[in-house]
C-alpha cells in the first residue's frame, strides 16, 4: 500500500510544499556534511570556539537555498512594515496631561500685555 496525501485530505499545494522542504533539507545536509569533511570533523561539537564560529560563518556565507531569495524578500518586506508601524507610533502626538488638582484647570490666568 503506498502513501498518498489524498488519503489524509491534503491539498496539492501542501503536498508540493512538503516535497520541496524535504528536498531542500537533503541538499542542506549534503552541503553541511561536505563542510564538516572540509573542516576535518564529523560533528561541529569537535570544533573549538573560534573554529566553530568559522565553520558556521562558512555555512551561512556559502549555502544558498533555491527559494532563499523569495523567503528573504518576504521577510525583509515584513520587517520594513513593522518598522514603519513603530515609526508611526513614535510620531504620534503625546496626550495632554491631566492636572493633579481638578480646580487648577478652571483657574483664570491673567496675561501681561
């Protein structure tokens, strides 16, 4: 008996997205394993502090997922919108303070002209 997503009521889009994630994970693992070999270890835990940092910096700099640009553009757009909302909140007028003495608001101030 073969597995199909239809038995679980999954949409074609969800099945396709899941397939891409699995394929992307396999590509990343292949790159990660090759980088381990390049650094002469079988696990990042075998690396000292600076070497471990160099290892992960190498991975960050050199591994590019197929759809990374699409996800990053979406992420950047979301961050920009959040920043704009924060900037708008910072520019909002400050509320008028309420006087501690309720009668202070009704006192007449004479102007010196």
